[in-house]
C-alpha cells in the first residue's frame, strides 16, 4: 500500500483530498499462483506454434525416432511453449517416458545422459536401491552415479528400450555431444521423439540428427499479444482503466518490442506503481532511442526493475548469482542462506523464515524470479532464474563486489573478496585458492560431477583451503569429496550456516560445539545415509540453532534451551525411555523427522510430541510407531505426516472417533509398512482436510479394502502400492474431489472400483506394473474402460 492509500485507510480526509487520492490508481496485485496458471499467462500468442509442435510430437506417420526443434532468440518464449505442450494431456498420454534436461554452461555429455537416466528411472518407479543393484550404480549425495566399469550410455539405452519416450534438451548442444546422446537412445520405430530447444546457431545439430521436422522458429509478439500478456500480469482478470489504456497500449510495445521476458519484468515493476504519475515516470525512463538495438532496451528494463527493488530485496536477488544457471533452486535452502547472511529483517509475529518466504514471493511477483513449484500450503518450494536475469545478477554482483563467481576450481580471487561462488562441472572435486582470503564471509560451491560420479582416485578435501578465512558466516558446499572437518573449524565462531552435501563424511570434530552463532547445520549424503554420526553434547547447547538436518544420535537429556530450533531431521533417539520429555526445551519445532524408533521409545516420544504445539511436519521411521500421533491434542497444527514402520495399534488408537476435531489441518499423509487394518482406514477417512494419501508396501494388512460412504471428502491425490490387495471398493459419495490416482504394482487387484466412473474431477490415472489392469481399461472390449473413459490422462508403465 502506498503512502496516500495508507493515509486514506487510516483517516477519512476532507472531500477535496479524497478526489485527489482517487485520481491515483494502484493496480490490484494478483495473488501468487502456481506454475501452470503462469504458463497460461505467458503463452499468449503461442497457440499457432503449440499446434505445430503437438502435430510433430504426435505424428503417427513418422514411426522412427525423430528430432523436433524449437528455435529463436533468448527470452522469446521457447521454453514456455515447450513446457506447455510437454504438460498437455495429449503428450502425457502418448509417451510412456518424458524427461526434461536443462543444459547449463559447460555441461558434459555424461552429465546429460545421467540426468535423463535418473528421470527415466524415477518414472519407472524403481526404488533407488533396486535401481543401483540392477544397474551397478551407487549414490553419492543423493544422486545416482554409474559405477566403475559401467557405461551410463548403455544403462540409459537399456532403460529406454521397449518404451515410447520424449526427451527434451533445453539449451545449445555441440554436434559431438548430440551424437553421444543419439547413440544412447534406442530407435525402435515406436514414434519416440527428441525435442531440442535452442537458439538459431544451435540448429547446426539438425543436419546430423537423422529424421527431423522443420524447426519451429519463434518471433516476437504482436502489439495485441504484447498488451495481453502485460494486462494479465498487472491486472489479473481486470484491465487498465479506459482513459489510460490507449496511452499505455503503445508504450508497452514500444519499450518491450514484443519480447516476453521484457514484458513480464516491466509488468512486475508497474503492478506496484500508482496510475498515472508513477507509470508515466517509468515509461519516460525506458523510452528507447530511435537507433537503439533491440537487446539494449531489455537490459535497461532489467536495470530499472533491479533499481526499483527495496534495499533488502536487492541483496536477496544478487545472491542468486551464487546459484547455478538454469537450475531449479530449493527455496528452503535459499531462505536459510538469506537469514544467515543477515538479509532478512525481523518482523514481529513472524519467524525469520516466514519473512524470507515473503521476500521470495515479492521477487516472484516482480518477475525477477520464476516460480517452479509451491506446496498445497502456499509455501514456495523451488524457483529458477531466467538465464538473462542470472547473467544480469552476476554482472551486478561482480560490479558491486557483492559476489565473485568462478567456474573453475583453481580460484584466483582478490584478497578482499567477501563472497565466493565456485560452480563447476569438472572432474576436480577439491578447491585450490591461489591466495589467502582473510575477509571471506561466504563460500558457495557446487560440483555437479562430484554429486554424480564418485571416483576415489580424486583428491579429497578437509576444507583446509579455508584456513585463513576466520570470519566466515556461510559454508555451503555440494559434491565435494570430504571425509572429515578440520579441528580448527571450531575457531570460525562466526559461522551461521554450514551445509555439506558430500559423500564419505565419517566424523565431526568436538570443536563443532564452539560454533556459538550456528543457525543451520545441513549434512546430506554422508555415509550414504547408513551411519549415525556422534556429535559432542556441547553442540546441542548452541542457543542459536534453527535447523539441524544430519544423521546424529540424540541423547535423551542432550538438548539445552533451544527455543529457536525449528527443524530437526535425520536424528536417532539414544537412551529415550520412560516418560521423560527429550524435546521439552525445543518447543518451537516446526518440522521433526526421527529414525530408528522402537517400542522402548514410545513413552518418551509421546511426551515429546505433547509439548510440540507448533509442529507442522512429522516423519517417524522404525520398528514400532505410536498410533497416538493421530490423537495427541497438541498436534492440531500438523499438516504433513509420514510413517515408515509398523504401527502399534493396527485398528487405530483409543479416541480415534474424535480424529476430525484433533487433526483439522492434516493435509498430507504417507504410510509405508504400517500394517494397519480396515478400522484404521475408516478413521483416516474422517480427516477433514486430507488432500494427499499414500499407502505403500504393507501399509494395509489385508486383501480387501473399502472406502466407505462420504469418506475422504477433501482427497485430491491417492497413491496405492499394495501388492496383496485383491478387492478395492469405493462408495459413490467417497473421494468426490479426487484428481489424481496412482496404482503401483497392485497386480492382484481384480478390477477398478465402479465409483471411478462418476468422479468428474479425476484428471489422471497412472498404472505401474499392472498388465492385467491395462487390458481391462483398453478401449473397445476392456471391462473397466467405461470407468476411466472420461479421464484426460491415462498412463500405463511396466
């Protein structure tokens, strides 16, 4: 709200003043929407291209694997067009496997093949451990890798054989790399496609591609479509007041020249400005000179949008220069880094992380950052920065001495550098600093190859290259070979964020307890997740701790006054017995994940949960899990629950009849190997807000499952993976809002429930490894075809 609008809300002014205020009009800000809505917004004027693209992808007259190419200048909308068609029901129905790979700067052919293989394996729904055994691969840092003596090209070829696939490659690719990709994909005459998104220069590979279609070359938007995109971004479903529309209709096109990225950035600036005075001022600043090249005004628009950011948002935006180009960024990690850097200002009544989420949403609203995904609770999960904006951020950060970015591990940086980003795809997984960096405050390293391919012959690191950087606040390293942390890390007492996604970490030094300002400790990929690390008891007395994600043992009385602690993931109880409350001094926990639970931990665990009034996410894994998690009154805010292991009361806890009042906010529930019975499922059906339910591998104990009358009223997504299930019945009034149904290896299921035929909201049905059921739903003779014939997307994979 502007100053004038705020004054109007606070005090009713005299009539003449009110008239002045009404002349200044501020456009309403559309709410932050999911990525698919934004796609509809950005694809104005692309219909003619999308129709051609669909025809080429679905063309049954060309059965050979063929290349489809989309070309045009940067920011013209190539990726947006391809993404819309990629997500369309027709394409999802036609291809059994769909993968999308972004090509960052200096990417290696093997990285591209691994990424495609990883996505394909995920869609085939083989567990990571099973996939690794079958393919001779193993994981480092959570990513699959091809083991010694195994060729990723052969593994990809095997995964794709016998399946119709669509492989999208977004970025310029050399002819030699294209030949490597082509040799790794089978051509079995089943209509598979490879789609290449590139600039005009990248079309060189088309001549080496075998069967190809004519390239789809995008041009800039017309004045009419330019204004339509602009209107949707600024006014949502409304429009510019009539007396101003004709004036700005021409101005927007004259300034942006029909370039989609420029249009949305300009809209992001103007949507928070007053009409007409502030709009006229912006238009005057951006008015292009007659002889000015098209590309220069795009840069001026980005500069103006950056200058228009509040000071704190400028720092947040420039920090994206430390992230990898064209790669989705985890929003939770980004916000924690912002907090550690001191960019986030405290606000009464909100956590620092909630304020940081607000900053990120503001950058999205201003079109400086693109939303990739948000959860059902409205929290942003992943974002990405357009490559032009990323290059702009890196230039601005470099000029302001905000961040030094390097794409090589041999770093020559000035001694005065304060923030250093090392983003490399090379095989080196150690950092060599050519000189000491005593003023260094932050280091962010991302070694793609290190996260993808372990090789014990490569030199390991102990972070000794940071020995002279005593004032570090942030260490965030992904993919580095790391077995231990140096003892003198305890002298870096200013560290607030320590994030290591590294394999082979064997132990932590006792001096880690000296990091009295530590806010976040994130250890992922350590020991393949199999070993619990011991940590000094002094660590649990660090009062500033906010987020701990690490495979630590947690003694019963270890925690001190950790009232700032919000996240505790991956820890294993040690000595939890009786009814002592081991988490009583961490009452502000929002997210808790525990492993290694047994029946002996039940009393202490229940006592702990009873004190966690603010908990919104809970994951429990072990041999015996308490069913009381559904009825403990203190967990009324719980939104997400995942249980992995047997539940102590398969028919449900006492007091389950009140579950609808005790769990009013539980939205996502996932159960694995819980062995619950029908009464337990009946209890779950009463949960008033449950939108997503997953029952996998012995989650249900029985061969008959019933969803009763009026149950699961809010359910939108259901995943069943119950190999022993023979009969599944659903009442006509159950699951009225179901949109997505996934059945995984329910091989004994005799038929689909009749009630599916009446579910008008059902958008997608996916069947994995269920050949008999595939035959039953076939058009023309399938006994269950009438139950799913209204569903837009039906996928069958085995």
